[in-house]
C-alpha cells in the first residue's frame, strides 16, 4: 500500500500537472472567438500561426475578461472626392463602461506587442490599433476593417506606422453586424471619443446635453473562445500585404547603400592607419 501510495503521490501528480498545463496552453491558443455585442455576435478566426505574438497578446485580454462590458468607442466613415461616403473602421478595445455612463474607464495596458503586418487590411478583417509613428506600439485596441480600399491607407508604411497588423478574419455571416455599427450616428466627446457612436441618441440630445447611458452604447458584453483548435484558419486564404513589402525593399536598398558607404570609409581608415604605422616604423 505504501509503495502504491508513493507512486500515486509522485508520478501521478506530475502527470496530472502536465495535463493541466497542456490544457491551459490549449485554451490559450484558441483561434476562433466571438464578440458578443449589443447589436449581434461577430465570429472571428484568428491567425495565430502567422501573427502569433499579436494573437497571444489579444488572447491575454480575452482570457482575463478585459473586454467584458467594453464599448465600440470609434466609428469612422470617409467622404470620397465625389461626395459619396464609404465605411472605414469601427474600433474597440480601449474603454469599458463599469458605471454604464460616460466618462468611460480605459482598459489597462498589458504592454506593447511587436508589429506583424503580414496580411492586407481588407473588408472583414480585424487589425491592431496603435499610436502614430509607433510600429510596435499596439496594446489592447483593435479595429474592424469595413472597406477593401482601406489597404491604401493602412497597408503601407505611411507616417512611419509600419503598416497595421491584421490578425483575424470575420465570418461572412457576421459582416451585417459591423455594417449596422458603422451606420450609427457619432458624436464628439473629446479625448479618445471624438467619433463616438451612440445608438438612439440624436443631435438634439447632444446639443441639450442629454445624459448618455449604457443603452446608447454599442456594448461588447464579452469576447469568448468558440473553438480551441489552432487550425481553424487553415481553410482561409487571407491576402498578403504587398504594399508594405515594396516600402521595406526601398528602405533595405537605401540602407544597403549606407552600409556600403560605411564599409568604404572603414577600409579607407584602416589603410590610412596602416600607412601611418609603416611611416612611424621607418
């Protein structure tokens, strides 16, 4: 009995610990998530194999419930040169609504994540938001791309952005939810809420300083894992970001020219030093 007891308490416990750790890793690598919002559910396949650091960062917020009771705080529509309008993005991951009123509470950052601009910012993709001129500055905020023309603004290295990391693709059936979100009227409240979408809130309400409550928000009740398989995106064919590659190649070629110049200067310095040494030895 004592031998059996010893075997169970050492080997079996180690095995159970290993199984538990594997289960945790399995959960953390989930690639299909659902945004459960006040306007409907949005299912997203995450590209954890090709944008692993970004997905890992995003899932940290999901696992800890950081997006629970958060809001879509930004909705952008662009006016074309002919006067027509087209949807651009809806953005979230920045603020929660614990008191169900404004001001909102910022989501606490868990640190920045390295940029992984592998894929193009086409309609129906989700990408990381970040501060200007900080390629590796993304933290908790993300946005959904609502138009395929977004590629010209978000794929290249414009304003030293380094391109924006697309890390997932929205299920086709969920796109109408995003289209409905971007159609909601927006208002200016200052800070990060200069394009704040509010449902059932009118311009008269805004002018009269009518109170804003949770009933007006586009709420994200939670973001949950639907499928923990790391292969859920294998059947998808996301478009690669080719605009950023061109910019990078130009930078590499100019960098190569600078390197060659430095190499020539170094060789020249070495030869001059050698000649000076020979002259002294003479």
